[in-house]
């Protein structure tokens, strides 16, 4: 009886040690490269951990999208970038992506919503900024829109699977 107990006890200790070692190995790269791109659970966590003061979040949000973001990715190295993805409430697919990337960085975060055919591209006045508005079609001839502008040291881009009306409202609500 004692032998079975000790065997089980040693097995349990071994499993606990193995789990602890795996957790440390998983944590180690994040501790070494804390500024590298990774997932975050909230915008506040990004602000605190990466010390990014201005993260552009909309105050207007269409009802057919889920809040909070389904995914938040951010980094400080090699350049600052914050990407928020939002799902369509009914379809469950990524239907809105908001990104802010250090100006001049070659980074395209909207691969999940790719405008395959641009029907119109215009300069659009957005609260005193010159934005570029693109309207076109994504996969399955679904209407898509993208608007981009420079905001301080960032390039802000909003991409949405929809005509531009809600997109412009979202972008406009991000600016004070």
C-alpha cells in the first residue's frame, strides 16, 4: 500500500515539476523580448506594458461588431504597432481591423480583410487631416472600405467589411 502511495506521489511531483518547467520556458522569450509582437487581453494592458500613451480607439462602434476586440496584437520593436481585430456579431468573421503603426514602417496589418478590387480612392478630409479613403470589394464581392491618415508619429488605418459610411463614423470618432 505504501509503495503505491509513494509511486503516485513521485509521479504527481514529476508532473508538477514538468508543468513548472514548461511554464518557465513559455515565459522566458516574452521576458527577454517584452517589446516584440504578442497578444494582449486589453487596450489598457498594452498601454501599461508597452508604455504607449496614445492608442486610438473609437467612441462610435457599430452594433453589428463585437466589443471588446477579439484580438489585440502590439509591439514596440522594431517599431511601435497596435492592431485590434473585431468580429462581426452574427457571422463571427473578422470584419473590422484598426491599426496604428509608427509612421514610415512597412507594415500591412489588414491581410485578414483584403480589398481585392479598389473601385474608388480619394483624399478625404477627416477632422482637419488628409485621409485616404478606398472603397472596393473583398472576397465574394463583399463591400470593403479602408481609410488611413497620419496622426502624430503614427499611421492609423481602419479597414471594414462594409460600405464607407460606418467606416467614416468609426474613424471620425477616434479623433478629438
